C-alpha cells in the first residue's frame, strides 16, 4: 500500500516540478524511478532492496508476473486515445504530405539506420538490432508538447511535431511487434508470410474496430442514451473494450484501434467532446506519472552498467545527430518548409512512454527465453528516451533562437467570438496575410467559420485552458468581440498574458461607449462602438471598405466622419506594410498620413 501511494504522490510532485520549471515531466519521473529503483538498491538501501519494486523474482512485487505489462498496455491505450482526440483535420492543410512521409519514409530510415548502427557498435544480432531500432522509431507526444509549449513557433512546425508524435506511436509499436514475432519464431523463410498476415490483420482489425466503436459511442452520447454522470467512465470503458477486443483478434492492433477511435471522435460532431477530453487528459497525467516511475524502477543496476561505455555515446550521437536529420530532410524534400524549419524538426525528436513501455515488455520476455543480447534492449531504449528528452528539454528553445525559427514577435490574432461580423473581420485579416484563429462557445458559429475556411475552435472562456494548445504559440493579439461584456472581460482576464503580447482589446459595452475616458478607449476594439452597433453596421452593409488617406488633416477628418456615422465603423489602419487596430495605431508615433483606413459598413461620402 505504501509503495503504491508513494508512486502516485511522487508522480504528481514530479508533474508539479516539471510545470514549475517548464520542463517535460518525463525527465523528473524517470530520475525518480531510477532513484527509488536501481540506485536505491545499489547505494541507498541497507539490504540492497529497491524502495519501489514493480516485479521481484518474477512472481512478487506490486505487479507480479505479466501484470505490469498488462497495466502498461492498457495505460498506453488510454494515453494514445487522448492524443487522437486532439488531432484535427484542419491543422494539416499545409503539412499533411510532410506528416505522411515522416511516419512512413522517416520511420523506414530510422528503422534501418538505427538497426545497422546498433549491430556494428554493440555487436547485437540483426534481429535484436532491428528490435531496438523499431522501438526508437516513435517520438513521444507526452514529451513534445511540454517542450513546444514554451517556444513560440510557426503553426506548421508545431503541427508537424505534434501529429508525428501521436501517429507514429502505433507504427513504431507495429514494427517492434513484427520484429519480436520474427525473433520468437526463430526467423526462417516462413516469417515473410507470417509477417504479412500479421500486418494485414493489425491494419484490418485496428482501423475497423476503432472506426466502428467511435461512431457507436458518438451515437449513444449524442442521443443521450448515457446519463451525464456516467459519460466519462462509459467512454473510458469503451476505450479499454476496443483495445482488448482488437488485441484478441490481432495481437498489437489495439494501439492503432484507439488512435483511430480518438481521431474519428475528435473530428466528428460529438457533443460533450470537451468534457471527455478533460477527463482523459487528467487520467493520462496520472497514468504517465505512474508508468515512468514503475518502468524506471523496474530496471536493475546491472542493466545500467551495460551502458557505461563509449559505445553508448556513439550510438546516441548517430541516432540523434545523423539518422533523425536524415529521416526528416528526406521526408520534407520539396515541401514548403524552410531549411531552418527542417533543421529544428530534426533537432526535436524525444522518445516517450510507448518506447519505454514496449521495450520493458519485450526485453524481459526475451530475457526469459534466453535470447543472447536481450539484456541490452531495455537499457538502450531507456538511454535514448532519457537522453533525447534531456537534450531537447534543455536546448530546444536556445536552438530555435540560434537557427531563427523562434518567433521574436508573435503576429497571429486570436478573436474571441465567431459571429458573422467577426468572421467577416477574420476573412479580411486572412486576406491581408495574417493568421487568424476564432474561438467561440457557439458550435454553430464555429461550424460556419470552418465552412468559410477559417481556423476556429469551440471554446468556453470560463472553462478552457488555451495555453496547452501549442498551435497558438504564435498568437500576439487578443481581440474579444462577443455580445456579452462579461465574456469579453473574462477572455482578457484569462488570456491577455499569454496571447496579448501586442495588445488585448475588447468591444466596448453600451455603457462604456458613453462614459469611458480617452485613455480607456485605447483598449477598445473600436473607439466609439459597441457590439450592437457592429452587428447593425454588418446587417446594413456587410463589406469592409478601404480608403486611402494622404494627409494628417484627412486622417482626423475621416475618423470624425466615422464617429458621426452610425452605420460605419473604423477597424484597421495599414501603413508601411504594418496593419494596426485603430486604437493600437493611436498609441504609435507613426505619421498620420500615407496610409489606408479600413472600416465596416456604409461607404463614406466625403
């Protein structure tokens, strides 16, 4: 009981420590696991025992026999399902081909490259060398997200790394399983036929189970056949059912099934998707905290000593600095990504829970079967996991600055409110070359925005934490344009520090348009208009007009005319390739001439 409680307590403390110091949680989790496991047994315990013993003599400990690996497998299924829920089709419009090549061509390069290197450096048999390379194909979404969360990058870079991390997990697991099956059956000519059959079964049952159960779960949720208080636990049990059933029909197809299930649900019209995502996210944090400590503690000091050689450093260096860049540059050949962006993606490739979990499972099984060299599998994979996480966590931000992908100024715009006027404004800004993201609690508004080809998310500003969305790292403007002044104020309170680098603005309330001071009006979206005026101007003439202004006198005259005209509202000023909100422009020292003023509604007669 003490050990189990200790794992949870230490895991959550590690998560807090990681949040406090802005590092991936996997780093303190693995270090804690090694401390309470092999290090405690070797140097800290008087009787040479581990403080936390997942498996002892095969049949004792917290998870005797194969129970640890059952727990690991079920936990990974939940983690990958939660990752699948976050994958949105509209994120990959520009980088879809790159992601496809990374998880296919890139995986193949990593598999063969790392396998060859492991064979010649450590002298492992070809079968074990390729088992090792199959395990390190995967990059970890649980470690990439915390790293990228604190680095302002272009959306395309963040999207590529996030999608690769989630989609490549089942692929890496599949490759590792096929190699493991090859080792288990002893190789031979019959393996090719067996491998092809297993591959086909995994694809068939993984995709069909995931797709079918996703639609079934969405149907019963949308039809309210499940009471609200059972929604999360029924969803959890369905994920476990899909994983287990898929595994029964095709061994190791479960991971593919849960990723497919998550993607289908995340991109469908599922009600309560936010609640489901929050629950799975919280559960994933708990499971990841436990898993890394358990798997690290399960390693023995003898295994760690196998890595105490120059060969380990050489293997790590080649995998990270040669094979990963080769895979990335080959996969991004002739893509729209710049050289420096490809270089950064090459640098960030941390391995995570899937690699560590499956390595522990296969390594111990092969040891029991007496396979020569099997003792290297688990420690080598853990070395790659810990080394890549440590490298990326400590250098990714600095490396981004060095090569020029670190956004010095975040120019994208987050608009709270996706009503018709907001969508018109967003389209105007998009056509000016700006990246605009709309958020709203109204699902109908979001659907209409997506149909317009705009980026939009269904978000409740009272509940959602947008800081976890790494695709919004390049946002520097926050504009709240809803009919509720309370919502507008809440949005600015919650998100100004994160997304308001260049300013946070809101549409004024009807009271504020009459009583606000000149200084207060500088923080309004428009100086003299409330949401009702905005909607009326849109209804009368849903067009954003532009007028060229030559002199300062003409500038102030135009603003005065717009202030008097109820159906025309000033929005933006364009000068020297810079685009400003009118209140923002008022704060600058730019000359009030040779500019273009855009406004919504009725065309001015001057």
